[in-house]
DNA sequence: CTGAAAGCGCTTACAG
DNA sequence: CTGAAAGCGCTTACAG
C-alpha cells in the first residue's frame, strides 16, 4: 500500500512517466485522449504530487514564510495578526501555497530563520512585518535575493516590494474630527518606538496639531500592552485642569485599558474624556461605551500582501502597493468636551 | 553563485558525497579529523541542507500542519489560538520543525487538506483542534495513518494521541466557589454546541448543580462572539427577580460583552451580578472590574501537544496526556450576591 | 504526439 | 574508515 507515484500511473496507462507528467501539468505533448485517461487513473488511485520531488526538480517549494517577532503576550491579545494571517492564508490557499509560521525572539534570529528557510529552499518568499526605522532585515533580505514583501512602508523598504497604508492621512482625519468637536488638548498614546508606523504617526500628529494651533499635543510612547496603556492613561489624567480631553491610542487593547482607567478615576467617557482606538476590532464594540476607532479591512490587507508576494515569486517586477487608508468609525466614546459644552 | 551542495563540499574536502553526508549528520563512517574538516567547509561556504532533497530521500518533511476551522472574526479576537500556536511553535523550533498553517471552511475541507498534505508528503503529522462530538475527522485521520495529536478529549479520539484537560473538575470548582459565596441562581453561557468540551462542561454543570441542589441552573448555547454574548446576557438579565446572580461564560470575549451589558442595564458587577470567564487572558484584566477567570498555561498546553506529535512521528507509542486543570483566579467580578448580603 | 534519459540534492546500503 | 552507486519522485530538454 505505498503511496502511488507517476510511475504507477504510467504503468497503468501504458505510457512513459514523461507523458504522465505532461498530462498532469496541462503541458502540451500528449493527446487529449491520453491526457483524459491519465487524469482519470490519477484520480482513481488517489495520486498526489510529492511536494519534495517537485521542489527538487527545480520547481518552487510552494510555501511562503512569516516570522513574527513579538512577545506572545502582546501577539495573542491583538486581533490584528490573526486577521492579517487569515487574509494572507485565503489568498495563498487559492494558489495551493502553504504558509509556514515561526515566532522569533529578535531581529537577528529572524534573519537567521530567513537564511535557513531560503538555504533549505523551504520557502519561495517571505513577509516582513513590523518594519522598523533603519531596519536591518531589509538589507539582509536584499542581499539574500529572497523574494519578500514588506507589510508597511513605503519608505525604508529598499528594493523590496511593500504594501502600506497612509498613516499620516488617517491621523490627520482623526485629529481634525476631534478638533471639530471642540477638543484643544489632545494626547496620543503611541506604539513601540522604533517601529516605522509609530514614527510616521508621531510625526503626523505633531505636524497636524501644529497646523491647527494645538499647543498641548503630546505623544507618550508605550508598548501595546494593557498594563502600559493603563499606566500611561493614569498619568495623563492626573494632570489636573491641564489633562487632555481626548486621547488617541495606537491599538485597541490600550484604548480599552484607558477606558477602564477613566472609569476607575470617576471620569465619564465621552463626557469628560473622548477615546479613539487605532485599528478597530471587535474588541472595540465589546466595551461600554463602544469605542470610536480607525477601521480598515485587515484580511484584505493581508490578501494584497500575499498577492504581491506571489507576483514577486513569479518574477514580476513589483514595487509598492498602497492599501486603503484607515477611516474613522465614530461610536460612543467621542463627543464634545464637557468644558466646551459648559462654555456654550 | 549557486547555492552550495554537498557535492561542492565533497570536492573541496577531496572526499565522496557519501562521506560528507555522514559527517554532516553525525553518523559513523568518517574519521573525526575528516568530519571536522567537512563541517568547517560547510560552515565556511554557508551550506544548508536542501529540505526537498532530504525529504525525497526518505527522511521526514520536518514540518507539521495545523488547520483551523473557525470564522476569522472569532479566531482573531480570541487570544487562545495565538497563545496555543506560540507554545506549539516554540517546541517545534527547538527541533527545527516548521509549522504549516491553513484556515479551512468546514470539516470536509479540513480532511481534504490533511489528505493533500499527507499525499504530498508536505507534513509529517498534524494537530486536530476543536474536537467535536462524533468527529468525522478522527476516523479519517486513522484511516490515512497520518500521525496526529488531538487537542482535546480524552474521549472520542479513537486511536489518536491527545492532550486534554479536566473540564469537569474546573467547572465544579467554579460552581462550588460561587455557591460558597451564596449564589443559588447560576447561569452558564456555553460555547458552540457540538464541540466536545462544550458538551463536557454542560454535563458537568448540570451534574454539579443538581448535586448542590441548585434548581435554576441553566445553560444557554452561544457562538463565542461578543454579539451573541451580549444578546444572551441581555435575555438572562431581563428575567426580573428570577435573573441569575452569577454567570459563567465559556470564553473571555463573551464575558466582557456580558459585563458591558450588565453595566448598560444599570446592574453593578459584582454587587448585582458575578461574572466568571473561562480561559483567562490579558483581556480579562483590561476591563473594570477585572474578571474572575479560569486560568491555565495555554502556551504550555501547545508545547505539550507538539511534544506528543513529535513523539508520534518518531514512531513512539503514545496515548493521551492530561494537561493541567484550569484553576480559578478570583478577581473583582465575583462577590456574594446583593440579596444574600441584604439577608445577612 | 511520444519515449528514453538525465538531473535536482540528498541518504543509505553495499563493497572495498 | 572510505568510495562508488542506486534511488527517492518528479520535470524537462532531447530524440524519434
């Protein structure tokens, strides 16, 4: 009961293995009748191509890799990654590509994983997540000539392909909305310093606030965890009369933590404090009041990245692809500030 | 600049390819001096074993598969899977095994994926998640003779290996704790019907409540989403004087949704309603009050599953492994019911 | 349109 | 301890 091979099919059909290969792969070189017969036999005996044999004879590994470099405690809690992966996966499955996943401790380990995957010919290409300012992984991948798509950018990606969205525009929309509601003291709880999109948002925040004449615009760095979100919020809200009336959080988890802190300090949301979460997720609608958030289709983002990577593997010349700009979804956590209403 | 092969090493070292293979794999058949020289050369020219070639010559694929059969919207939001995967992954990486991940629409698609993976020799074994009552995947895997470890059980797993935890004991501990606090009307919001652990918990709940003489013990089925959690909670809390004073939720997401509903209905937690979440996660500590929850080390659970699978692949005779029983972590969401306190 | 053969990069008996 | 050879299951020029 060994697994059937093309030799078995060839014997049954009375043709050569070469002919079987042509028939199975839809190549010219066999008559329609023969092809039909071969396909029927393959079907009947339950043949599957041995992926190792295919890969060894020069074809692709038909797998791509994703290495994730974040501590498990923040990875698990943020819906972003699973949604991204589900989008990536859907696109890959359509083309019978497998996704190989690995968690790594740091960037050096990540580069080592890429080098091994590529050396072993285990993957045909990789996704690069959590792009950093001056990211050492970019030149390493360029040097390896391993097909890669950066999820992030569009700057700092070197010659690699990328899929990105306009962080600055989304940030501006948010600040302008809060300003229109009457807020003048807006704070921002940023994500991990050093991540490119954190810096992009930070710069945009400073620029937009300056443009609107908001003096007190302050960004506080954080690490995406709920604990840090709580701690930072507590500090921001302890500033007495100078405390912000609105806070923009760089992820959903910190925004929810911030909401709990406000409630614990006796502040009403949105009356005393407006809250906006970046990257909407079902979590934002679980709490009371539901959180105003910046929404985008994350599975679609992943699917676009997968499409880019497959094109790169196919040897197409690809560059950067701009994905949808996150848009504001107003919910119950934002309103005019109490002081503004009092003054009205 | 082709990728170096053992032939290159053999040429440089002035030995045969066979000798190189023995040296590289730590097999007897070469002198220590030769082995040292060969290893040095391999290191120097940056050689990596071609995984396809290895797999083709009879060795393992050095990869295992995980197919997830849940809609992305519930997958992303539940930290459980990412934590499980991170534990699985850590164990696999230690042994240089890769993890192949695929999302599937239903059980038929999942079985088809297993069949293809195994037929292609793409994986050496698989994990089976979300075990159901009378799970059709179990006999399918048995028939394929594909090494597999069920994450769940211990019943209904046929001859497959499994890693499981004692759901009934954890449920009993929870109900006894709530009863000790003075609760008499306890409800349970269950997970997806048909999942084995949902049924195990349901049966345990009924049995324990009967044993304690709690008449009103009711289980309401759900689907793990926040929306359903809200809807069900609203219904439970609308029962007037007969409403439950404590609710046990089958996941963290529904528990948080339930908390928001209680607050929206003007009920205080834990004063008017106690809440327990099954599967503690960082989410439980993000809300106010933080949720009492059933905790366990999920990455360790995944690591144990990986260890079992690797053993099964190595041909060891393995059966079922009982993991840690989830234990109650009391936090701010549980207290004696207001009525009990009033009566005191 | 079809067949016979070489080759992908390894591993592993089998001789020396 | 070492070398030469066959074989894993495919693909792909190269002849007919």
